C-alpha cells in the first residue's frame, strides 16, 4: 500500500536518519541553553499548583544536552511538611511505553527481533479472535494502537489476573476494526510487546528495562514497577490524590504491574532529566550508543495518523496541522516544529513527557492529583519559554477548556437524571438477583444481598465493588469504590423462564458487557 502524502510530509520534519555504518554518537551541542527568568517561571508554577489544586509537582527541562531546570514544587502529601524535590518519586504511567518501544528497538539491534516479525514467532500460543489477524500481526503493530483490538483495560482492572492470563483471554475479544485500519489506544497490546521482549531476551521485561535502560542511564532512583519502587522503602515518595465529591482526598496506589510494559515505571525529576538527555542525543548516553541511530529514529517516525477524537483535547488550542503516533509517542506540529509527547495517567497521578528534537529541548512533568491538566499547560509554557516564543497563559486557557468539559459532563448527567421514570420497582425480589454472573473474557461479577440492598463486586478489589441503587425497572446504578468515577448503570435481563438470566455492566457507556448468570448446580 502506498504511503499517504501526509506521512511523506511528516518525514521531512524529522532529522535525517544516519546509516548503520555511521553510528557514532553525535558531538555535544555547541549552543548554550536559553537564558530565562527562573523566578517568573517558579511563580507561574506555584500559581498553577493553587489554580489546579495540585498537592505536588516535579519538573525537568533539558536543553542543548544539559539539565537547565530541575525542581520540585508543593508537598509530597497534604498536611505534611515534606516538600517535593528533584528526588521525589512519581509514577511514569504510560510514558513508560517509550521505554518498552526502546527495548524492542534494542532487541532488533541484537538480531533477536525484527520489526516485521509475526508476533506468533515469539509467542506461539498468542491468538486474537481473527485467525488472519493473528497470523499477520507484527511486532511493530503492538506499539501503534491499530491492531483492531478495542479497549480491554477491564482485564487488568479486575486485579486478579496476571499478564499471561490477560493475554490468553484476548483470543475471545471481538475485533473492533480491521488490522491497521483504525486507532484505539491499547494498554494490553503493549503488554504483549512486553511478553515478546521477554521471549526474545530470555529474561523479563522488568529486568530488560532495568539492565538496558535505567542502569546505563544512571537512573538510580527509578524502578520499572510499583513493586520494585516499594521495595526501595524510600520515604521520598509522593502520595496519590483524587478529587471526590469536591474534596481532594488521598487514595491508595492503583498498580499497573499486571501490565507493566504499558505503564508501571517510577522515576524522579532528576532521573527524568537523564532520560530526556538520552532521548535528545540520538540514543547515546555518556558518549556510548545504547541503540542504533536507525532504530532510535524509528521510534520517533510517524507510523499512524491519529483521529481528532483519539488525540488530546489540548489540540483545540495548540491547533496542530497533523497528529500521529510513532512507537510510544504521540506527535504533532507546534509553531512549525515537530513535537513528540506522551502523557501518563493513573488514579491519583499524572505525567507528561515532551520532546522538541530540532530545538534539542525536552520536558518532563509529574503530578500527584488525578487528571490535573496543568501538566499540559506547563509543557506548552516551557516549550514557549525555552524557544523564546510569544507567551501565552496556557494554564488559564486550559482551565477554561477542561472546566468547560466538566460543565458539559455535568449537564449530560443532569439530562440523564430527567430520564428516570418514577414509581417503578424491580421485577423480582432482591434475593432473585443474587448469584455469580460470567463473561468469557472479563470473568465474573458477583451480586449479593446486604440488608435491604444489592451489592456488586467485579473481581476482588474494593474499588470494583459497590451498592446497587434502584433506578427504574431493571436498571440499577452503582458508584464503585469511593465513588471517584461517579455512577455506572447495571441492567438485569430476564430469561424466557421468567428468571434473572444476565446483567449488563456499564450499560450507560459505549463499552457495555453482558455477564450471564451461572446456572445453579
């Protein structure tokens, strides 16, 4: 298939790929870093923390081969005096995907993998629901979110499946679109890439990331997983926070260790500066090349176009002419320059890493409040500051943008409230709904009775359990866990025999799943 013209034009924005024969590390950048008003920048960030209610934040800026701004702001935990500093640990979440892609590139260099190897070559038991896609799926497809598989995050959100069990269940997931003919963000396929890394390297993804990336870059306080970070028994760790019912509350960590290649790593601003320096130096660190120039450049080469509804809402203000995805990186143009970037999000935490390679400029921002989008504002602010661009108050603009989105969501909830039909009741006695309901892919849902109410549990984690509140007829609502994500709908279905036969979970969303009631013995 011929490459779209957009891909050809995008390639012109990237540095020219050197040949394998000329893989020497580039000479140090001669240009001095930009002179900026650090006091004004400090004040901007301090104000941003207050405006976005962020407890703490750390930031790293690398320009022309040097860390030029590496700082912490705010506190590690509300109500405690310990300040965030450059050594405070934060989650990287999905910014870890760039490390997974880099590990693949390194194994391609080693001759243990090829970008176009069938996945089944390295994972013989791997299968998707379509045999053709299973045969044709290549290693590179695992990194570009266009495998045909829709969102499967419920598999690891259950909390009782390991990575191999999760991947084994993919064979029963119907594909949402044709292979390489769409874009749907996919965490589990990145974990498949992690399993490919393990098969090719002969050791686990965690060991590969530690040995091939973190250790050579002297990222001595970084760890590949939450478990490894906790094993450090380090006190300089930020606490996770979530706004629930209008109040900022501390929450327990939400592990990603079941799919670590998708987003489990932890780091600090000081270590992130080392990571940025490597990414801006063509894959070299300390004068030593860790990955070939050709395969390093492949990571930042646009691979697929990203539709607007799959990109960041910030594009409404940054107004890119194109949006794409490489290997572990979203990409766009900004003020005539190529930008590679990626966010990381997990309950209570945020991250963003951005590169402007032509300006030898890289930025990392980490925060400890769920989806506090000051990370985006600070990224673009720093890009402007360090390229001497016309200033914009991105924080104020993004507060309006995301505030408007929240207002729209609340208006939709209010409209939904109007659809409730008063005076109805369930068709069955509460005891008749109790039991175990099964889904071939997503496991079980258990409905039990507690007093005068029904209780639902999706897996063993308390955050996936809650009390069902009758809405109307056979529709109930539940606020799982501490209610951080609002309410979801559960609808029961009666079978031909007049008994409760199934339930639909998340019936109010585009991703509803039917669980069939287990037949009593």
